[in-house]
C-alpha cells in the first residue's frame, strides 16, 4: 500500500489498512495506492518489481 499524498488526501490512516480485507477494498476503490504494479497474462501474474520480472511472462 503506497502511503503517499493520495493516501493522506483520502484521509486514510494505519487503522484503515489493518487487515487484508481492508487493503483489498481500498486497492479496488483506489488502484493508485498499489505499491507495486502487477502484470497478468493468462493465468499467471507477477509483481513487476524489479521491472525485468515482467519478462518472465513474455
């Protein structure tokens, strides 16, 4: 969960991301809060950090 200006602009605190369910709900509602990009191809997905991990899907 990215805790940048967007996080504070939304009025969020650590209590708002205390559970997995809360984090999922927030990321669905506000995808810009995602700390790392996720790349999906077919039935596989990777966290694209470092960026070269995307090559695993290609």
